[in-house]
């Protein structure tokens, strides 16, 4: 078993391991037998925290909608449920996902309830430990967009109504705690203010991208989450494989980015390549792989409650779990920051 640290997740009753296994490859790149082998291996090594979503597998399509939850559910029914922490998410609007509840018009009460009921059925459980809003319903820059554009404003369900809908499900015992994903400072503060004013559940976490190429969380969200006691579940610590170094040596290497090129837009920005080269050289100088440098860095950050790792194969999971525990000296962190100041957030 790995020597994992455990941390409280925000102001919740949950104590989570510093590693969470994500499941978005299950049902697309990862077949069920391999998925269950990954889950078994992770649990045997102290990782009892698993993240999924109703829209997974990724890339999302009608044929694989809910597949990741279903695979996880068939594994979960063989486990001691109370020893496993399950996080899942409700898909919101503003994405072309017409096959999800006939194209959800909003994160309103009916859609949130229907989404959760579907997830519980696929997961074969009567509750989830953490239920998250997959992305804000309101206009926000996300998934590689880097500036807020007020011209893109649209109507949406008020945050109060979203919070009230989630509160009903918490009272019914179907959700233990609530969280958000891909959120921004204004949204976090609105959720917390309304919870305080109305006596509703507080969000306990936000799931945001965080890696050597995208440290935008540090600018203002880190302060907000610290002061409001909201944990960060850091996803994409290897930046869709870029921080494994495989695309540096072979741009056509097998992986999600070559199989589905549309995912590459976020990493096509001009400073990505020179930043990757600099980090790779730093890793080499310190006797590390780029993967070890990248994962060890995310693990070292004080505001990260748990890092979500994903693997398309059992072998990849074994390598990633070991790399997560790479120690980061103060000197190495300073060297990372020097590169960061030269190439700040090349892939926000």
C-alpha cells in the first residue's frame, strides 16, 4: 500500500486520500475488465476515492453516455460501500449534448434530480458522497478559453435555485456533500454566501484543472478557497498527456490528443512547447521523468485536497501512482517557479 496522506475535504465530514482515481476513460479507451483491474489496484494501494460523471466516457457521445458510471457501479456492488468514496457530476447546458435528458435546458430542480437518479441507478448505490455541478451554467470562460466575454451572456438558473435543488437531495440522503467543477471566484463566493444566508448546504470542493501549464487557480481561487474552506480536486495534472513528455519526442504518439485532435486546442497556444521543453530539461537535470516532476509538483501544493489521476491502461495506472509520490525539494520548486515566471500559464 502506498503511504498516502489524507486530508479533510473542505468543511465536509469526508477525509480523502491525496489521490483520486478518475474514470473518464472507462467505456471508451478502457474496457471493463481493465477498468475493474484499475479499481482493484487503486483500492489495494489506499485509493478509495473515485470520480466519475454522468456524461463520461470522454470524448462524450451518445453511445457511451453513462458508461463510466455503469462500469464503476458493477465494481462497486462487490465492495463494502461505506469504505468507498464516490463523486459524480451533473452535466449542464451550453454543450451540444442533446442525448442527455433531451438536451438539458438548465441546471434546474427537475434536471438535477433526474441526473442524480440516473447516476444512482448506474452506480448501483442509494447515495453519492460528493455530487458536483460539472460546469457553471452561466457564461464563463472554460476549457481553454482565457477571457471573460460579457457579450456571451445568456439566461440561466439562478445559483440560489441550483443550491435549493441540491439541498433537497441532501435532506433525502441521496447526496452527502455537494461541490462544483470548473468554477471561478465569483461563483464560489455566491454559493457560499447563499448557503450562509439561507441555511443551505455549503459546497465543499471545486474540481478545476491544475498543472504545470495551467496554474491559474493560484491567482485568486486559491485565496477564495482557503478563506471559504473549499477543497481543490485538481484534474488534468498531466495536461492531457503533454506533461508525460511523449508528445515532445513524438508528436504522433498514441494518446487522446492524436486519437481526438479536437482536445488539442487548449495546448496549441504559442508558449506551450517552450514551457514543456524547459520543464523536461529541469526534470532531466534532477534525474526525474517529466511525469514525476509534473505529478510531484501538483501533490506538493498546499491548496490541493486530492489530485485526480486517470489511466487508459493498468500499466499506466501503476506508473502514475508511483510518480505521484515524487518528493519536491524547495530548490526544485524554486526552479519550477523560475520557468513559470518565464512562461506563465501557457495553457489556461
